[in-house]
């Protein structure tokens, strides 16, 4: 019994906190009618894949129309 490691449930608590905050943000956006149709964070059934589909669709639509397309993706990790 001297060499046992205590079981920690902190990761479960942090996951629950994350879910609660995400739900509160989602409800706030719905209640204040600030949801943008292109917003993928904090929305159910939306993910990074959906965001990439929006980008791809915009690029292909602009190409079909003969418009110029510029995509700027800042690297926010380089700032830290």
C-alpha cells in the first residue's frame, strides 16, 4: 500500500467545466441572436471539418465566378 498512486478525477471535472462553458456560450449566442452562419465554435454539430468546407466552398465559388481569392491564416501560436 505504500507505493500506490492516488486516483485523480481532475480531468473529469475540467471536461465538465468545458462542456458547461460551451453550453453557456451557445445559449448566450442564441439568446442574443449573434450566431453567424459561418461560426463553427461553440455550436452543436459544427466542427473544424465544417469550417474547412465553408472555406473550400468560398474558394471554389470565387474561382467559378472568376474572382480573385486571398486566404490569410495568422499563426497565433508564434505570438506566445
